[in-house]
C-alpha cells in the first residue's frame, strides 16, 4: 500500500517538473524571438532613415548643379568659329550678355555671371568658362567657381583646332564635343591665344548685388 502511494507521488512530481520545464522553454523561446525582432528593427531603421535623407531635391537648389540647357555650348563655340570675338575679354562679355545662358548654380533665381580663365601647359592653351554664384559674390572666385565648359586650342599647320565640351558638373545625358578648325591669321581669337605675347588671361567678374531699401516718409501736419 505504501509502495503504491509512493509511486503515485513520484509520478505526480515528475509530471509537475515536466510541465514546469516546458513552460520555461516556451518563455525562453519567446524571449529569443523578441530579441531577434528587436535586432531586425534596429538594423532596418538606419536604412529607412538614410533613404529619406537621400531623397533628391527639387529644382536647381543643389549647389553646383547645372543643366546642359542652361548653357548654350554651340552658341559659345560660334563666337570663336565665326570670329565674333577677338580676345578673352570680348568672349567673356559676349557670354554674359547672351540671353541663351541661364546658369544659376545657387538656385536663387538670378543668372550667375560667367568668368573666362586661361590655363597653360607648355604649348597647349585652354580656357575654362565657369560660373560665379551670385549669392557668394564677396568670396574669392577660385573658392566658389563652378566649371561650366572648357575650350582647348591646338595649332595644326596654318590652322588651329578648337575643341569645346561641357565640364563635369554639368548634367547632360550624352555630353557633346564640338570640334572645328579656324585659320591662324592676325585679328582672330586663335591668333590672340597662340601668337600674341601676353600674360595669362583671368577674367574679371563684377557681381552687382541688388538691395531693397525701405524709405520712410514723415509727413508734417499743417494747418488748413
């Protein structure tokens, strides 16, 4: 009799221990699952935030962004090809006076002035056309200038080969390259570039800042 009671007690105790063990394993599994989910969420959050921050801006608000349509590369080439300009100063003036150029690198709604700067490498001569953001007019041009186009000159016998292309900051699907030859004769832009003894040309850009002043008028009371 005592043996049967002992056996029943031992069986009940084993069942209790088994149930308790299963409950502990279930709780542990739930805890592991919760930790795994939390870890997945922590890894996903930075990615989602990065995607939101990387959304492209609208319009031309990105500093240095220039669309190809904002600078008439063929029109600029025609100034030299048709001998409409004789030197760097005339080229710079013609570019800034043309309504075809609407470069606005800082997105303030105003055209940026264009500067022409010469570079030399041995006998090679090239010019860079760059825009000076109108909102940064008081800073040194070399620190804020945005390259727009380049012009290279190479002497080929009695002629000069001229090559023009957009600079890297300009957004264009298929960057065109404009190449042509002009005669190397006195009075032409090519002659001024390759023959005339002169210092390196660096254009001077004058940015006119427009400010609006409020005028206050004081009216004196008079007797009628």
